[in-house]
C-alpha cells in the first residue's frame, strides 16, 4: 500500500487487492462485481440493501448504481426506501450526535438515527401522503414490486432511488415492506378501506413468485449484499423456491459479495459466510465470492467510486428489460450501452 | 461475584446485578422483566424473536416462556417459526462444525447453520407439507397471526412454540413471513392457486392493523427483544402507527429489554439503544429498560432460568385473553394464575 | 436446553454442551479445562488475564481459581493486578453509568471504567504506596514474577489474587507491567533512585527466560485465556522461545481455551483462532481446544461456577510446587489434594 | 456522498465529513489530525500502533507518516516493529487464506496471520540476528527507545519504519517489547549473557520516565491511536505519571483520534471512548477528539492518503528535534519544513 501513488478510488481498491485483511476483502468485492459485469452470459445482478443507508448519506450512491446499470434488481428494507421518499418530499437528515439527550429530542420532534436526526412532523406528513396516494393504486392484490414502482413514478425526484428505478424499469422489492414507515402509510390506507370488497392489498406471497420468475428467466445470477437482514435471506431463499416450484436445476448465485458489520460466529443469517450458503445450494459450488467487514458508509462509496473510476471496464454492459405480464416476466437485453457517457 | 455461593440461576443473576459490564446488564434485564410481570396495570408483554434460536437449542425455552405466561404476544422471524415446525414434523438439528466443507455438505443434503446441520430433504418435505395444509385455510385474505395460529393448531407437538401459543391463545405475528421456508410453502400454494378468484392471501398490512389493535387495547406495554431485526423494528413502529391511526396518546413501551450481539455504532436498528427509541416516542420517556450484549444461546437460558427459579415472584400473574372479531380485538385478564404449579 | 431442569452451573454447562453457537462453545471450554485437570501427565496450566476483570466484579472468582489449584501460573495485564492491590488497600469500585458526564466525573475525582467508578485520590495513594514499598525490594534486577510475589506478600488481603498466589506459591507474571498504575508506582521509585548504582530494576527479558524455564520443565501445558492481549501472545510465544533457546522439541500447548469478545477477521492476535496458533506450533497439532465468544463478566462465572459444582471430578488434582533458584526452576507435584474440602 | 465527484482521498474524506456513521467519524479523525498539525503551539504528536499492521500491508504508510513529519513519537507493539525488521532483512508476507489447514501450514513452516503467511525459518533467522546484534549494544540498562533506535540504525532499509525513525530522530517506544519476536532475540541474548556482571538489560521502567520527560517538555500533546492495546493505554497513562511525578499541571492530551474495531461496551481500554479518558484526566476536558470504527487496513490508508492529498495544509509544519541526555530530553523545533516537496 503506497498512498503517495493513489490516483483515485479505482486505484486504491486495486492496491487493496494486494494487501490483506479487510482491505483485501474489499478489493476482492470489486473484482467479483466487475467479473459479474463482464460475464458474457449477462447474469442478472441483485442488490440487497439493509441498514441506515440513507441516514448514512448514500442515497445518491445507491441511485447511481441503479442509473449506471450495474445492478438489475433491488431488494431493500422498507426503511431505506421510505427515507428515500422522505427526501423526495423535501425531508432532511440533520447532523446530530449519538450522545444526545433523547428525551429532549422527543420534546422537539427530532427522531434520532444514531448520529443523525430526522423531522418527526415531516415523517408524519410523508406517511400520510403515502396513505393518500395509495388510493390511486388499482384496488386489487399486488406485489411490493408493483406498489414500489407506482410510488417511484409518483415521487419523481431525479435523486431518488425509487424514481430512478421506475424510470429505468429496475424492479424493486421489499419483502418486509409493512415493517417501515411505508407500512404506516399502508396501515392508514387499510384503516380507511377496511369495509370495501375491492381494495389495494399487499399480496406478500406474490413477491416470492415474482422473484422465482426472475431467477428462472436468468441465465445466471449475481448478488451484492450491503448488510444482511431480510434482503440477503430472501434473495438467497429464492434459489430454493425456484428449485422446488419450477424444478429449476439448482445452480445457486454465481457471483456473490457482501459488505457487513456482522460476524459469522453469532450463527445468524446476516453474518453467515457465503460458504455456508453453498451448503444450502443458494450460492453456486463454483461461485466467486467475497465478503468484507466494513460499515457501509465507508465501504460502499469505496466500491461504487472504484466502479465509476474503472467504468471503461464495463461500459457497454447491456441493460436488462423486464417485461411483466401480471406476475410473470420475460427478460431481455437492451441494445444501448449501460452508461451514457 | 462469588461462585462458591451460587445456588441456581436466579441467584446467579441476582449476583450479576451487583457486578458490572454485561453481567450487570443481564441482571438488569431480569429486573425489568420481573417489574413488568409485577406491574398491577398488567402490561401486555411482547416477545420479539430473531436469530438462529431453534438451531441454538432454545425451542423448549421459548415454548416455556409462552406456556408460563410471562409473555403475551410473540413476534418472530419466519425462520424461527419454520424450524419449530420442522421439529414438530420430526426434523432434527445435528451437531456440526463451523469449519465444515460446505461443498461436501451440499452433496449429502445437509444444510449448515453455523455449527449445526439440518436435513435438506426433510426441509423440502416440511415446505411441501406447509404448502398442502394451507389449502385447508379459508380462501380469503388473512393476517400472519391468523395463519400462524392455524399452523400451530395443525402441528400439535407439545414441545412446539406455535402449538403452545395456539393452545394458550397467544397471538404470534411474523411481519416478514414470506422471507422464510414457511414462505416457500406459501409460494407453492400461491402457484397452485394463481388462477382462482378466491384463495388464501397473506394480507400483510392487516398485521399492522392488528398490532395497533393490541397496542390501543393495552393499558401499558413491555417489550422483550431477543436479537433485533424485523420483530424489534415492527413492535417499536407499532407505537407510531397507533398514534397516527387512532390518536392514541403517545406513550411508548413502558418496559424494554434486549439481548443482542449488535452494537449501536453501526447505526442500524437492531443494535440501536433503547434510548434512541425514546427520541421517536417508541419507548416511553420514563421506561425502565436494559440491554445486554450477549449471544442468545447463553443469555436467554440465563434469563429464563432465573425467571423460573424466582417464579414465586410472579406466580399468580394473570394471563391475558385475546378475543378477536376479524381484525379487531378485546383483551381481558384471565382469573387463573399464569403458571399451574 | 431445558431451564426447568437446571440444578446449578455445572448442570447448565453440561446442557450447553448439547446446544450450539456460543453456549456449546462455552460448554466445550469447560470440557477442555476439566480434561487438562484430569490428565495424568499433570500439565502445567497457565491462566492469561486481560480486560477490566476486577471492575467486572471477578476478583473473588480469579482468587478462587488460584486457591482451588485449577491454574498453576498466572499471566496478567498490570491493570488487573493493580486493581487487585487497590482493593487490598481498601479501594472500592462503585456502580456507575456508561453515559455519565465525564467532565463532571473529572471534577469530583471519579475515574470511569465503562459503567464503574474508581476513586482517583485512592488510586494516587495506592500508586505512592507501591512506590514506597518498592524500596524494600532488593536493589537488583528482577523479573516481574519476583516483584509481584513480593507485592503479594506485602498486601496480604485474603481476597486478593496476588496475596493468594503468593501464599500458594503460584507464579504471577506481567510482561507489560510498566503499562499500568503499578508502573506509575515503579516510575516514582525510578525517579527517586535514578542516581544510585544499585537499585531495583525491572529486568523485563528475564521474564521471558523464566517463562521458558517453566515450559521446558513441564511435561505438558494448558492455556486458559480470559481475553487476549499481551498475556495470550506472550504465553503462546513462550513455545517459540523454548524451542529456539533450549532445543525443546516443539510441542505446543496441549489444551487451550479462550473466552473473548474479539473476532478473527480483524487479523489481530487477541481474536485469532487457536487453529491459527497451530500453524506457528504454539498450540499442539493434536491439542483439544475451544473458544467461546462471550464477555468475561458473564462467561467466567459460568465456567468457574461449573468447575466448582463439579469439583468432585478434579478433587485430588495435585498442586505444583515451583522451586526457584534465581531465574531457574524445578517443578514438582505436591502430595496433598488441590482443594481442601 | 457523490462518488462521481470524488477526485482523490482528500476529497473523499472531506465528503465523508458531511455524511454520517463511521464515514463521518473517519472524516472527523482527519480534521482532528489536521488541527493538531496546524496548531501554532506545535503539539507533540504521538502515534500508537497495535494490530497486524505490517501483515496488513501498511509498512510503507507508517514509514511515510514518520517521514512526512506528521507524527513525532511512535509507540508500538513489538510485533509491528519486529515484522518491520523481518522485511528489512528480506522476509516476505505472502497472500494466504484464513481457512487454510493450519496443521499443513505447520508442516511447511508457514506461519499464518489471518489471511497472510510468513516464513518461519526466516523468522528464526531474524530472531537470531536480533540476538547477535544486541551484543553490539552497550552492556548497560537501557530503555526500549534507545534499543529500538539502535536496531533502526542497524537495519537501514529505506522502507523501514524503524530505520526512517532512526534517520529522522523520531523516538520509538515499545512498552511490551519482550512480548514479541524481538523479545525472543533478546531472550537468546539474555541466555548467552546470564553470568556477566555487565550486560545489556531492558530497563522497562526507564521507558516510563522518558515518556514523562517528553510529556513535561511538550506545550501540548496529540494522540493518534491505530487500534488500542498497550500503546493506547501507556500513552494515556503517561499523563497520570507526569502529574504525579513532576507536579505537571494536569492537562490531558489536547487532540485525540482513534481508529479501532473494538467497542466500548466490553469495558476494556482498547475500545473505551475518548470521553471515558477525560474522567481520568488523560484526555483534556476541551480536547477535540474523534473515533472511527473501521479496521486499519482500510481506515489508515484513507486517513494517510487524505493527509497526503491535502499536504498543502500542513506543509511547513516544523519537525521536532529531541535532544536526549541519558533519560532526559530537550525538545525544540527544527527550522526546515516538515516535508521536502
């Protein structure tokens, strides 16, 4: 490692590949991602998101990954997507302190996310806006993908992850959507529509079916996990569903990378090794994989910045087009290059 | 701390209360739980479950907590509940090794959970059984509580968490149920019933409404979080929903304890302090609360064993009866004592 | 795990051996320790201590381990031993709060150790007492073992680790002794004796030589690491020294257990696996070993309490007698049983 | 955070200052360091080193910090300095795997440091070289600073930390030097010189006295901790020694930053907050301070690279000259600028 010779983030991560411990691991994460982008079989690339990523200041980074076309499907906790919408409607994240007096913050309607504050009144306003706008969604059961695509189109902030995904046709799933402030908005809508025979209804299991659809129509898959949680577990479980439900011949994800602050020895899914997932067949026996132990506010900008620096390596990577008919999908490659230079 | 004088787990945790660091914290967790049990306002006690608790050997411990009546509502990841069912149908957890060769395990259909193996063929069998049995559920939208109550009654193993909860009338929710092998069974059911106008449908948002019902009908609430994840976030968020949706006057949870391996400084919800939740109003300004950093396979048996040792302190604690009418609930105290000695 | 059937800590840890994750690991730690105690070759058992163990309330537990004869040599950070002396001279550890205002504590001369306070004026008094009493030590170079044996005999509190070790003839080393408040006392002594041709002088390298002596005169060795730090590294390195300096035929430690809060993937010695130490030859190829990830205030009372509960298993275990001639040692077994019942 | 606009590491860390969680903390670490460098009182800047920093590939980075003049005194574990010498004598660190079979590595004399291998035979050769070369050191008691200065001058590799420090007159201390392979070399020397009335002898307590000298002759001090361990504790404790021994009027360190993977809630010194040190008076009441939770192989190149990018901000920073007379020191500023552009 020679910092006098680092000329950018691409350069830095290339140097990291020759060091050790977590710097090496992060360098390998870049390598795995780039390999997935250059694979001529054009794997479908899933991005799993958990943790306080918007509070961490990563909204633009995540939106860019979608916009550049280096990820094809997004699976996220509801909280990440909600805070994206909160900013779309003008909400702010303020610099705060992790040792603040929380009872005093309560008095002034500031809600704390570790070292960041959000505006509780604006949160309530956003929740109610979501509740109202849901009335414009067709009164029928729907997947989180359909509903989040709808929200993305209705909050068209160019800096927004959801809006960018909607514009680019990138499917966004949230398998635990009710567990978020979007869920609060949905609860307000539920309450207002309880009596009705026809109403919008989050048909959670349909998400699973649609995930299986994508998997079975992809020649190969790659997974990029920022944190663990429900998104990691669900994307991995999708392989098992695909095998059972469709007799798909059991190749797991072919490329896999994760940045995480969790550890394997607590036995949980979030921190479990990508090797462990091989025993389940969720990750392919021959997968290239890498896991770096670094918090996302540091790790993700390094990865994304290195990808951007080295974009010559994946320029021309074709985008995927998802043609949905109800809960079924066809996937094809778009001719235009992934990134418009 | 004088180990020559420890006469049982109740005694141990009492000694812990006079030490420091995580032993003291664990001792305080016991104190908070016991305070909740002795509060004459009879708070409703939520138990949030995440992590590999069944693999960790805690099935009987969790089932006992439900049976003793020291928790009133269970909110869990799907994985915990699934592995409960897997054992109800005869599935086993084997002692394994965290350094096993996962590709070899793949070949013999053993799936690894850190240092424990499960039987992949038995998993598939259980998934399919869940899929089939779901056909017997009424063909209509339902909450996870309704569905899990149904499963608990159909797999009546006395050692089972779900069966014990069903027998005791304890509501069990799983806000991310589709993200588990139960979700795989549900996907098989979805696939088989896609065309039908009437079918069972997991109405995820209804869970939120039912949670709000319980909160608004409880004079006070207590929360016990084993790990973090979706259960912690969802139970906490319930307070916000209750305030918005019902104009409930914003007291947060009045007792709160958590055992966790996560840390505050990653900024995520799982490791966030119970103080932070006060800024959101999710935990009451005046709540008694405690958080111990210890992995659940060690921490939970200590807590539960101490409760059991000291059961004279909460004997006579009345059970709650939940009378559901659709998605609405009335809660009353049962006269009989919580634990039949 | 069935907490209704736990009859004590011995029983608890036996149940832990049949569970998984860190409970199983802690159960295995007990097994390794008991195996070392029952080995007819009578291995020399090293206890390595680091972390805030006295603040954690473990003074009596550590003193008991020495008194029972289940450890033969103690290697510790200076801080643990210093706080032992601080209590011998009447110093107290008070229950404090980790979120206290440290600038206010400064004003009232309370020093914080996470959630515990100590008395700064009493600290200064103890430091000065150590400085003065050092004048009574012979004016020559000496090892930390000689010096700590001297301190143990001069502060004869029966609850003291150092005093109990002195009474029992258990060698105590502190390879980084200057890095502690004992070092402050020694600095005061150094300052007062700078000009003198003959003075007490901590001959640090002699510690290494004496460690090698013990290793080369032991048929086998066992290591018990509470935390990592300098004690773990130094006891492990001793094997390498013994091999180089004395052509000892390179068997590493034969039994090894550690409880730690550190993790392997940061690459440091404290969290490194006991397997890694095998590549260095520090741990024997055939060693039985176990590592549990649990903080010592919880983990050590469980281990020590289980040993005590099950003392019938190691009663009669002969103590070792260390006969020192300068920096050389002979080791023999004492006939009397380890523990006087 | 906008990775499309990052033009280098200086720029990256400036952006980090406006984000949150650990990225913000790392950005603040840079700010604290730069403030120390621009303080017209010219604080003496201590660098505390622990962890597998050479294995991590950071040798050149650490050597650069010394060479640039952005640190004035180095305090390190013995292992970091030993591996510096091992490379000076031609030793290599090889890319390995954390899941290697350690018994097989043992057979081929490869020693593993997490994911890196070192050459055991070359280690032994280096240890013996250190033992021999120590014969050329004056036969008298000496501090680790004197001895390490000697080693630095005898292994004059321009890429070496010790050699660069020797050339630049930067004092290097190692308060637990015997706990390292340098200690193994010293043990060989001890063994060969046991009988002699005059011999080199590591006078550990003299280190403390010399540290106090530096502190009492510095108008202000700054501390930069890479990891925790003995270096952090010792540099902090120096303040207490200085106050006792010299009636120095108790200002603690005025600037303090740490990057660490440890956490506060285990209660240990390595992970303790810089606030906690304020209660002890080790860190000034008014100190600017920052702590980032990131492993050093990632965190240190970012910090050092940002310093380098922004060197215009500290160019002209005068070096310190330490004039030692025995164990006493005078400190003055050198006129030439810190960095030769």
